[in-house]
C-alpha cells in the first residue's frame, strides 16, 4: 500500500512548481513578520473583514445561503437563543471555532481529542447534529460538491467507518512527527494532512468546514500569521471547481501504489500564494507599509497594549520589569510619535491605547 511519503514524491516538473510556490510564500512570510506589528488598528479591520468572509464562504461551500452582509448583521446582534435556521446555526458555530483558533492556536495541539473538540464547537448550535458532535462517523459517507444552483455531485468515496480511528491516528502521528523532524517543508506536510483528512472524512457531517479550520490552525502554528488577515475559505469558494477537481484527480487512485497528492498540493500551495498576493495588494497603499522600525521590545509592548486595551505606563512597567522606566518612556514616546499608539492625559495619569480610526 502507498505510504504517506510516497504520495508527495513529485515528478521533476511538479517538483519545480512546488519549490517555486513555497519560495514565493515564504518570501511573503518573511515580509509579513516585519509588517504585522506596525498598524494594529488596520490589521484588526483586515481580520474582521477576513473573518466574515471566511465564515460566509466556508458555510456556503457546503450549501448555506447567507450572504456576508447577513452574517455580519447576525454576528453583530448575536443571540444564541434565536438561531432559528440551520444556516444561522452553522454560521455561528464556524465563527466560534474560528475565533477560538485565532485566540488560542499556540495552545491547541494537533491531536484526535482537540480535533473532536473543534468538531463539537463547529456543530454546537446545530440541532440535528446533537448525537454526532465530536464522534467519528458510524455510517459510510461521501464527499459531495454542492453548486450554486443547488445541484450536488459525488466527488469521491471516503474511508469506511471501521478504518477511521486507525487512519486518523496515522495521519496525525505522521504530521506531528514530520513537523518535529523538519525534513519535509511544513507547507507540504499541512497540504498532505488536509488531503488525507478530506479523504478519510472522519465525521458524519462538517468535514469540509473542519478541514478549513484545521488549515488555519496548522498554518498559524507554523507562523504563517498572515492567514488571519485574508480569507482562505473565500478563495476556495472562488476556486470551488478547481478545489474539487484536484481532490478527485488525486483520489482516483486511493489505496493503490499510484496514489499521488501532487495536484492537490500544487492547488493548495497556489491558493496560499494567491492569498499572500491579495494581502500584499491590500497593504501596498496603506500606512502599514510606512517605514517604521520596531525592535523586539517595542513589538512586545505593542502586543501588551493591544491585549489590555487601556494601559498606564506603570501597568506596562510591572509586566516588563526588566526594562528601565526611562527606556520604557522613550519606547512609548516613539510609538506615539510614529502614530502607532494614542496617548491621553498627562504624566502619571497618561493612558495609552491603540491608534484608532487609521487604515
């Protein structure tokens, strides 16, 4: 039977494509590590837009009908006791799971238990899924593509229920071990994990949505932090036909020595590269790209202020006791002068908070 490593053995042409795509993505990743702390207000706006797009697109891919505007209004006036329709239940479940990942990704390990917990959160408002949350499937299921006109098409068959625990344990173990060993590029590891997850389709429902949440989770854990500010799910919705075609072409040789995940991995990498390009266009003409240098200490101060919202210099000094108060005052002055923080009040009564209203 085909091993996981053999599924990512590419021919020369595909190897060159993969190398080029990874190089372009990692070049942007390096740029982003410099940019991401420079205008938190602007990034928060990007993240809010991307979150709505992600929730909308990921649920619409599976057949939901709510528009991004519908979702924005639903979340703004959220009352979990009034989620009357399945679309609303799915949207809020996805939103909760995505926000949990954004806020806690460093603490969420790639294990069966955590994956089951994410599945439970994803479906926690879905009344018809009461008995299926966080539980592997007991009946055979299929990957079905739902198109805008409501028609559906079977994309491929999936792992039989009795084989799911073994296959899930295998791909999770391989993924974690491969990341630790660092012999295979993490983007290839992530792409293959998602391919295998979709092929196994371990739960009765919610597998497509969960695969996109897991994509975001593992990318963040590997420090592809820009994924929070541009919607992977929205791109998949735009490229839905290519998404299913790549899966089908790789899946046709499932459980044979000829199974290769090359077309899927190239599609996956090209999608991530496309996201980086979209984000680069968004930031090109904004003050985010203004030439402002922040050292590591100043970046930590910015993160502290973002987390705590309103801070006095004494609050900051207590959390950074190894920094002299004079150095800290100079840092705060620098951040205010470069339009990254706002300051209200005078002297000891001064309060610092993120710059608002700038994009």
